[in-house]
């Protein structure tokens, strides 16, 4: 029973709200009588407290603090018999009740407290009984639906019929919408403009029940039906997720066997792929999306914050999966600790279009993840392999692309193995020790000079190389005078004891700079 229901009750047609009119939707769960000035200490919430005002007759302003404390304790309203001990409420009391939207109800002297308590409690009990009966009926309907194998579609149809409102259920986990499907849906817009109820399991949102109704009014009994629908939706979601997880485990094992070269023969690949209706026989490319510095952050956190970080990671993976599977038909994937790996299917005669499309999509993904989750992503893409037995080669190339991309760009880059150029050759021909020895031989003296003298001639050398050794262009790019550029160029040759006007010395220094990038 709400305060407004009490005021419309036929037996109390001469009751009057004298303050706090905007609080009439407060719920009354019981009725109590005031017998002490600090009665509020024993309030449980939902009380309609009645008083003659006797305790405050000497100082009616004490009602102000009483109302403040009743509101804090969650009481619903204060009923007072005026014209017996207190003639009128002080204006300060009325003002505080109005400010708190706490109803103060005038009770005529003719009513004894029993005249109010018995009917109100009877109405509350009867309403609770009706609510329980309705709740049990709805519960039984949904339970039978689940027992009979009711799907999410049937649950939403049943809820729509019960409350007679259009219902939309958006499944976050599977990115699927149920209910009204013949309209163009923008989930964010729906959540902004309509009443919705999150469906949570262990405080994780799995979907939203959206009431697609312009009136935005939900009756109490409707909320009961929605609550029961939410309960059975959770059961159905858990069942679906459990089935998906079992199948997903085998799918992931198969993909990981492919990329790790743990499959014995081409025929085994074909046979296992048929189980999932996959076709790897038209050529494949492996792409890896790796979260930058995820492990470093994870290891520096406590257990609680690690759980939160894991949730962020799953949200990132979910977003990437959604975009990639939407943009690239028949994409399959697996996860490792901080990376998600896709096997994609560009046809051999469409590799250029595939690369252009992938670059466009990966740029969008990196931008959105950085903006929404404050993480950058480095993406490596292996080369096209016609035979499914070579998928592991494309995977290793994608890993190498990420490693080199991070050396060169640090993070948030996309690198195709085919674009590695001379880095690819260095990686194949040189050991790490040889790379370090080579760049130290040709630019080591410059590194030592910069460190000892707090200079940055290495940056000038890199800019020269990137501008094809053109002093004028480099000076303009670095915002320095051309004479300053000439001085730096001569100083660098002096330090290195090389002639950078000589093509062979320039080549050796260029290679050394590339190897320095790879060794970082």
C-alpha cells in the first residue's frame, strides 16, 4: 500500500495531506504509534507513524527533527491528530516535510488509532496475499515454460503477453536481439529512452529487458512478471553459455592445434573442420590482436583489481570478436592470456582488398579500445597460406610482426608480415648477438657520445636517414637552421669516423639503425 492508496481509502475520506505532497508514492508496510520522542531509532522502514502530538506539545518545532530522522530511517509518512495538543503545524515543520517529500497526514480526532491500524494492516496483508498469489501464478507459468524447453524467444513472447507491452531482450553475450525484430534497433538509444531491466549473473550483465513503450509506466504486478522472466532468462542463459563453453573448448583446442602445428595430417584438419562446418582449404591468414602491456599491469595489481582487469580484457576481446566476425565472413578465433587470434579467409586474388579492409577495421578497433578501455592494441598479420597445414607458419609470422612492430612503434600499431621489408630479412639471417654487434660497430660511438654529453645526435641521424639524407628537408622537419643541420651532420661523421656522403657507409649506417630498432 502506498500513501496515496491510504488517502483514497473510503474509510479515511476525511484524511488530508498537509505537507510533503510529492511523497505520496512512498510504500507503507506497517502502522505504528509514537510513544517516545526518539521512536525513529526503532524504525525498520515503511512505517506509517501516528501521533497525537502530546510528546511535542511544549515545543512543536521538535516535529522538524522527528521528520528528518523518520525520513533517514525510511519511514513512509507521519499521521498527526491536530487540534488536540497541537493546533497547527509550524511553518518550519511544513517546509522541511516539503523539502524531503515526506508526507504529513492530518488525522481527524474522531479516529482512534485502532480505527486506522486494523483496516490499514488488513489491506496490506490482503495486498501481500494477492501479490503472492499472482507471483506464484507467474512463477508457475515461466517454470513450466522452462521445463518444456522454452527458448528465450518463448520467454519474451510470454512476458509480452502477460504485461501487454512490447518487450525487447538484448543478449549482450551473444549480441542478439529478441522480441521486436522488424524495426531498426539501436541498443544504446533504446537504453537512453526506455525503461529497461539488466539481467545479471554474479554482478555481470548478460542482457537487458527493455520495455518498448512510450508511456514509461510499469505497474507493480508488471514488475513481478519482469522479475520472474529475468530469473528464467538467467537459467536459459546459463544453459546456453554452458553448452557454448563445452563446444568452445573443443573449438579452441582445434584452432590451437592448428596454429601450434600439433595436427598430424591434412586429412585430420579437414575431418575436424567438418565438425564445425569450417573450410580451411581456400587459403588463410592469421591475425593476432595483442593488448599492450597487459601482463605488466596485471602483475602489479592485487587480487580484487586483477579480477576487474580480467573483466576489462574480456570486454575488449568481446568487442574485437564482434567487429571482426561482422566484417570478415567465416572468421574463427581462439584466445591466449592477453591476445586473441583469428584465422581469416581472404581469397588469393583479393589480397590487396583484404589488406585495405583489414587496415581500415583495425584502425577503428584500436581507436575505440583506446578511447573506451584506455588500452592500446598491437596487431600482427601473417602472410597468406593456401594449405591449412601452413596456418602455423602464418601464425608465427603474425607473432614476429607484433614483436617488430613494438620495437619500431612501441604500441598501437598494425604490422603485416609482408610489409616488414628488410626487417624480415634481418630476422631470418641474423642472431640477436650479431644484430647488436653490427649496430654497435657502426653507430655505437654515437650512442656513447649522446649518453656522455647529454646530446641527441642519434635522433638527427634517424631523421636524416628517413629523409633520404637530404639536409635541407631534415633541417626544415626538425625546425633548425640549415647551417645548424650542416654542423650536426659533420659532427656525426666526426664521431662515427665515417663518410656519410659515401654510399657504402650510408648503407651500413642505415642497416645499423634498422637493427637498433629491432633490438629495443
